[in-house]
C-alpha cells in the first residue's frame, strides 16, 4: 500500500474514533464516506479554481470550465472552506446538509444519493466538527489522487474495520485494484455492454473505462450496467461514477440481483464481477424453479454457483465473463455444485481458470481464483479453442505491498494476460505451456481429474534450471569460498576479543 494511502486510512480511522460512542458501528462509514465525497469534489474543484484564477482569459466562477474537465461544479455554500469555517460551531450539521442539497441540485446525476442527515440531534456536533477538522488535513480529490479509486479504497478500509463490529459475515469484499486490472487486461472490453451484477463501489467500471482510455479507444463505445444490493454501497457507486463522469445504469435503487433482477433483458458482451464469497442465506428456497438454473439448481447453503449461472444467463452469444470466486469453487463436490461444474465443462463453457496468490484482499485471507466463462470458444476474432481449458497458476506472482497485503505489478498482470491472449490467438505471440505456470488442457484430461479445475493439478512443477557448471569447478569454487569465510570469521572473532578486553571484560 502506498504511504499516501496509509496516511489517508490512518486519518480516517482517527475520524471514526471521534464518532465512536455517538452512533452505531454501521453508521460510522456512512457519515465519513459522505464527508470524504464532499472533500473529494471540493479538492478537485478548488485545484481547478486556483488554476483558472491565474488565467486572465478564464472565469473561475464559470460552471462550464469545470464540466469540460469532468470536475463537479461546487456552489459556494458547499465548498470545504465554508464547511471548515463552521466546524467548531453547532451549525456544522446544518451546513453539511445544505452543502449536500446544493451539490445534488447542481449535479442531477447525484439526485437522492448523498447523505443529508448530519443535523440530526443524535449526531454529536462537537465530534462531527472534530472529524471535519481531521479530514481537512488530507487531500483526496487533487490531481494526484483523482485517477485512483479513492472512494473505493475508503470503502474497503471501512469494510475491514467494521465487519466484526457490524456482525456481518466475511462475504463482501472490495476488489483490489490490481485484481480488477488483471480481469480487465484479460477481457479487454474495448466496446460493447459491460455488466457487473454485484458492482459494489464501481471499481470494475472505473478500470474498464481507464483501459479504454489507455488503449486510445472511445469511451462512448462501451455501455455500463450494474446492480448492488447494499443501499450504502449503491450510493457510493453512484458517487464514484459521478465523480468520473461515467454514465452507468446501476438501477434507480439498490436491489437483490437474485430476487429482483433490474436488467432482465440484458445480454452483455463482458461481465466483470467479484460476487460475495460463500453466501449461505441467498434465498434459494424462493428460486428453486428459476430459469437461470440451466445447468443445475445451486445449493441453498452457498450462492457461488448461483452467481456463476446468473452471469452465464446474462452473456451475449459471443460474450465472456471474468469473475472472482473462492478457491473452493474449483473443486467442491457438494451436491448440486459438482453437477453444475460438470455440466458447464461438458458444454465447453469454461475457458480459463487462474489461481491468485494469498493475501491479495485487504479484508480477508480467503484464497481466491478467477474464472473465465464464454458461450463461444470459436469467436470470429479468436483462435478456435473449443475443447480446451487454459489453466494458469499465478500463486507465485505479486509482491508484498505492505506487511499484510500482496499486489500485482504491471509485469505480473502482463505475464498472466499475455499467456491468456496468446492461447486465445488474440496476440501475435505463439502460446506455449510453461511448467509450473500455465497449461492448455483438453476437456478429456479435466474429465479424468473428476472435473476439478484447480490449476495446480495441470500445470505441473516449474522446470529446474539446468546446472551446467562442471562438478570439479563447482567443488573448487565452494571450497575456496568456505575457506575465505572461515578466515574472515576468525579475524572478526579476534577483533571482538580485543575490543572486549580493552573495556575490562575477562574473556
């Protein structure tokens, strides 16, 4: 984790501590996320305002100057300087509510999205003001932070810190940026409809748009559709997309994807998702005869295979889905799950499986993998790879970004994505199996392995580097090195004895 991000998170934790005791744990993040959003839009606005103030031909109060750069127009009453000026007064709650109302009025995409209950009596105004003072000291919306998923990272942070306090299970996790980047680099969503049935804070959409921009594509060539069950997260996603000027359809409200599909007629060209892991109470008893269960009825105790089949049902004829699941999904023999996996494999829909390193997720140690499913392995722009599944073992990739969290570097992402594209025939590189890393296995081999999709079963062990140094030369080199180290050891020992003797120690 970058040091700047660590500073932001430490400040946010301090801000949450200020409010501890004055509200339920589940409310902490709601209050602070609203403040962070306000600070984000104010930072970007004020930075642009300052630049325009030094341009003799520009008017810093011209709303169009900001809209042209996808920067929110922030009216005077909503600017952070105004809010901070009353932080130590009882008016802070009312001022914040008025600021949120003013921003919604000026920016229709945020209508009914921002929190507007800071003036409620139950919220301690002294502590709220102290929280505002703390957030004043961090930059979240300036140019340096604008292209990173600051709001998403903030949400991840609060998920991790408050999950136990809220009594929630471990199923809902923010997807790390490097994992999203890997999914996007593999799927390459240049144009078409992109769908995420559990879109969280919108990270998949943001990285998809970033991918198109970086590859000189046209943002207008992709359409974004999503759905989110958690009302706070749905609001956060709306904020996140609005900040970036992304016009996405995530429904007019939050809703359960299984029981209230908001995009029933949608057939997506790309699906990117990180469904909640191993959710047990997903309402299976009400959906036993659902038409989405074409390959078998998912068990009541785990929603993993319900998510898989929901996404399959949403794919266009040549669409591809890439999604994160817990490792258990690759080998589970639970009644129903094995049958569904078998049917998906026998129908040649599983395209690629990638196992990820441990410690990739900030708020869970559950080991995960990536699934890629398609309705057609004989697409017009690809090699016909019918009857094959690509297995990639990426457990040895990545680096420790801090003491507890691993991330993929750009080279790690490129290594995995390049293997996938070479195998599909969408690059000029010829695909080759690499022992210990990747293998293209025929369906028959997977069937022989009882339909288990764990890449480690197929990629084998990494080839040992051939030792070409002659034995005699190696022995002489090692003996000489050992003798030199013994001599150095005796020399250091004598120096230590002399030093200790000089200060009166009898050795």
